[in-house]
């Protein structure tokens, strides 16, 4: 079996705070004098049921980790280390998602917060060779008007060079709010040339996916895995070319499926869906990008040719230039050569 860390791939579903190394979390907490919940420092991944109460446990853990990110230095460190970790796993492109709202109070506002992420993404791209795109994401737990502010801010940094903002997302608990209320923000982003990259179809099922597709016009769906429950919906996603960012370890940790073998990866692939595997929040789930490919190999029986197809799907679904995608695809072909 070929080395999965050498398989060229794109990583399209990674959250800023959730990308943090445990060692970095520990160091930043010590600098700030913040006492962390012990489970954030343990070796075991967070596992919660996919209930409202369970989601809140996940969110409280994420919020506790985010509370140590209180400086430009901390933000730059998180971006740099996320890119370095992806480089070590064979990722040729990383699209990292951030809501600058939470960090703005510590660095002088929304614009400086996003400028820090963009600037460090450019520097890390140059240092590692990993192309980095930034996805600005609004939160379902905040007012939709806040999302419009973020969409306008994201538009100011839009582009296709390393470090530029390439997409606009909507994250947090899928069960919060009315999806249609965020449509205006996504229209602002689309007019600026940004791809729509909302979460949908993890905690909630096919009807929620339909709602997200109808109102937010996504290019990719964050998760989307539960579209497997409705063949007609899945066929529509395939026909529309809407890629799915599938995060098996996240699905298991949040109780959506009882184990990695139960994630319907094969159903999605057999239907012709374009799938990009993602790690989501390695800090909490203790599972990185290569681990998702190992799950595909060991739990779903994908051979090296099928794993290469998965990597190609991630690259084709990425938002880099046509030239960069072509170079990455050629490198995937080379990985298969004996």
C-alpha cells in the first residue's frame, strides 16, 4: 500500500481554532493564564451525541479553546502551524475557514483580524509550498446582519492568489435560525466572486440540505453527508456539481454515525458525488486529514486507485487556479506509478 502522506490532496474543510495543535493550546493558555477543561488536553477525542445537549458540549469545548486566542501572535501561529501540518500530510492546497468576529476584540477590529489571517496565509504558502485560500464564515448563532458585514469584508480580500479569500461560509449548529435569512449575505459574496461554502447535512438530514441549496446556492457543502439518505437529492447534487466536504471522524465524534465504517462514503461515491475528505476540527477530534484517508482505506475498502480518485475529487473541488489544479492532478497520477 502506498504512503498516504505522499498522496497529493487538497484540504477543504478545516476550521481556524479547530486546527490548533494541543501543544499550542496548552502554551497559549499558559501565556494567558487561562485554565482549560482537562478533556481538551487529554489524548482521547471529544465524543458527544448528536443532540442539542451534545452539540453544546462540543461548542463549549470549542469556545474554551478559542478563548486563548487573544493576540496577533497567537493568530499567526495557528495559521502557520495549520499549513505546516497540512504540508507534512501531503496537502497541496488548504482552504482554512475563519470567523474573524471572535478574535476582533483582541487585535483592533474585524478588518485587522482578517488581515492577520490573510497575511500569515500568504507567508505560510510561500514558506511551505502549500497553496492557502481563506474562507470567511458567518455563524448561525449570530444575527444574519452580522453575516452581511462579514460578506462585505470578505469581498475586500477576494482573489485567487495564495492567502486570498476564496469563499464565504456559514457554520455552527445547523438547527439554529432560518437558512433563508442568510441568503442576502451569500448574494453579497457571490457578487464579489466568492464561492458559497455553507455547512449543511450533518446534524440535519435531506430536507435541510434542500433548504441550504435552495437559499444559499452553494458550490460545495460543508459535510452534506446525510444527502446519502435521499437518492433523488443526491442525484441532484451530483448533477449540479455541488461537491461534498466529508469529515468521517467529525461525524462519529458528534454522534451522527456510530463508527467510521457507518459513514456512507461508498454510497456517495457510487452515486458519482465529488467528495473532498476533511478533518474539520483536529484539536477536538484528534484526527487529521491523512486519518480520513486511512478510514477510507481501512473501513471502506478503497484501494490506492480509489484513494487517488478521492484526492482528485478534492483537488477539482478546490478553488485554486486551473493551472495549479492541473499540476496537482498530474502529481496524483505520479503517486500511482509503481
